[in-house]
C-alpha cells in the first residue's frame, strides 16, 4: 500500500501481495522500496540480492515517523530515476538526468551514498539536538526570569502602597481624591506591566510545546527513518529549528523582555502647604537590562546547518595554489594593515592602522567599496557582525567601537583594557586583552565577562578565532592555544623550528588551524587536536611580513601582508 493510501486508512497492505491482487496486511515497511511487507514477503525481500541491504522497520515504527518524512521521495519525480547526487548550491537531490540538464556548472556536488552512510552517526543530529536543547533552556530561563519579575513588580507595588498610605495619614481630607487618582494610576500601570509580561510568558509556553514536538520528530527521524529520510529529514527539521533559534535570539524589549518595574515618586508638594498640592505623586515604568543572558550555540548559517560529507584530513594532505594577488586600494603610501574580516555577503574589510587610521571595504571582485576614516582612533583588528556592522579594537585608545559601515558612523564605544584581536560569535564580541586574557561582551546588554584568564598574554599582536565551541588564539612564547568557550584549556601548540611570533589565525571546515608565523614570514598549519603542524606557505610562495589571514570562502584563503598585499590561495 502506498503512502497516499495510508493517509486514508491506518491499514497498510503488503505491496508485493497487492501487486498479485492479494490483500495481506503488512507488518513491516521498506523505506527503500516504499512499500509494506507481510512476514513471508519480508523473508523473500531479505534474501533477494537487490533488497537484502535495505533497512526494514515495523509498520508501527513507520507510523511514528513525521508525515513530512514519510513523503520523502526515493526517486526523481521528474525523470523517474533514482537520486544519485546532492547539489549544495541548489540544496537539491539529483538523478543522472537532472545533473546533465540543470547542474552541469554546479560545483561541490557529492554522491548521496557518501553522505547517508554517515548522516545518522555524524555530528549533525547532535547539533540539531543541542540546538533544540539550547532553545528550550533559553526559553525556560526567560520564563523563570519573567516570573521573578512579576514577583518583583508585585513587591514594588506593595511598597508603593505603603509609602502612599504613610504619607496620606499626615495629610487632611483634601488628599482623598488625590489618593484615589494615584492608586488608580498604580493599578493601571501594574495591569499594563502584567499584561506585557504575561503575554510573553504565554508565547514562551507555546514555544516550549513546539520545541518538544520538534525534539520528538527529530528523535523519530534519527532512530526510525531510513538513511535517506534521516539525511533529508534533518534538513527539513533544520528550517524549523532555525526559525525557533531566530525567535529566541530576537526576543526584544518590545516583547516584554526588559526588566520592568514599578516606581512611585512622591511629589515634594505633599510636605508643603496644601494649597500647592496638585498631585499625590507619579507612577512610572523603569527599564533595566535583564540579568538573564540568551546564549544559543549557533555556528548555524555557515557550519552546523551545512550538511556535507564528513571530512577527516591531515595537515600533510593540505595543498595551496595561488589564484589571486592584489593590493588593498589606497591613495597614499605606507598603509599598515593589521586586521581583516569577511562580511556574510563576501565583501572584505581591512583595518589600516597607524598611518591612515581607516577601514577599507573591498568587493569580492577586488573593486574598492568604501573607506571609513576613524582618525584619531587607531583601528587594530576588525570583525563583521552583519552585512552593515563591524566591531573594531583600537590600539592606542583601550576601547572597542561598533561601526555602521553603511552610514560610516560609530554607533557604540565600549571601554576596555589593551584590546587586540577580535572576533564575533552569535551575539558576543570576543577579544584578546593584554595582561588579562579572553574577554566577551554580550551585545544585547553590553555585559562583560572573562572567558579565559591568561595573564601571560602580553603580545601586541594577539589574534583570536572562534569555531563552534572552541576559542583559538595566538599569544606569547611562540604558542597557539585552544580553549573551550567555557574556559577549559584543550591544548597548546609550540614548535619554534617553524612557528615564530604567531599572529593572525583562521580555521577551515575540517578544523585545521592556519596561523601566520610572522618572524619567518610563513603560514603554518596545526591539526585540530593541536598535536601536529607544518609550514604550508613561505617566502618562496610570496608571503611577506603579515598579520592577517582568513577564509573568503570555505576553500579560498587570504593572506594579508601589513603593506596591504593580499595573496589568495585555493586550499585543496
């Protein structure tokens, strides 16, 4: 019985028997064949060369799968051919005819078999589960915070009533009317606050139910779906998870997430002559940032939610081929580029420190986009927050500035210690501070916390990169260090035979670390576990004195010299 028929009835027939005009109920379901099997046919199915490797599940388990997963087609509906390839560029499964007709120019395509063999055991399901857990924990945290705020508002309400009553007893009957007015105002304001908070509480409670459903669907797909269903189903669930992630991250003050409070200000006229009394006081709403921090672990747009076949590579396997060589545009000489980053839309931004005190934005086709003068500030390193916003550390000013590149305006100044390298990680800017370590600033409320205490960090050229839950940074004593986002030291790498004065740092999709070794003008590779390393690029490859290194795309590496020369390599 087909899935369409199953939608009409809960009874699933054996497809093989049905083809012979015999109606036998199915006890099993073959996702590969997309049909039910009775017990005898299941035995034949299991010994047939064409189907013995198919993963069979019971019909009871099949019915537990989400309806969207059951609808996943095994063959191309347009050409009636089995899917063979997956195109990341179009996010589509392709049969042989699809490839020849619509995907001739596509790059990065891979065999479905390579992906589905490891899809269930890969980190992707774990990432989805962790994301759902993060969403749930954040919503529960907000619920607890809002409920506590309700109690606090009520306490403030009682305190205000007490103040009003004590003052009222000192006054004569003329204050009766004024007392009534301010009580009405107080009650009305409290009702307004309660409505705002309770509205958010109701929304969050509804979201929790949605998350529970997503968790159930995810577990069903992971445990019960076929390999292909697990592969495609995870991508379908990804959209719902991303939607819920965006909701949690974008809970705003307007939604009721400000720290709301009641405050009663008694008029000074109360203690003066009664004829001057025109009001009992006033009721206002006070807002302050909530102490609850929403933190969702989301390298989602580019990493966690990108499904590609898992790759395990050695540093010895990496090769680099020069594909572009250009200069950061400048009208004057003697520029000194100390930092760089890449916008989500592919544009590059450079910090020109000491001489021109500017930011330079260059399009992916190497055409100058715009220049932003920051003088007298000295922009050291830069990181992109979104397509229009960057955060910049300043070398001489001990502060971080947030810059709107579209309007060329500094929108926020944050006082720090001696800040150097900087990076952005979903809602936080994380930077190196001399003599202190790694510091994070939550952009929603500018709360500051130290992630890694490292008083040995005295290098003026310390740089930092975060990938998923790891922090990588360069410091003193010719070392590269790796910590978890919680501050746990994972490893430290040092090899002075080829790594001297490390500065700029980047990480590829396989977790391999790329570091500028400034004193011997080279680029060095370090394995994801920090145990092995080697030189990738040297002076013979055109590498000069450099501080900056980053990935323009997943396999295009930029090495930026302080003179503004950019060498772009294809990494294979």
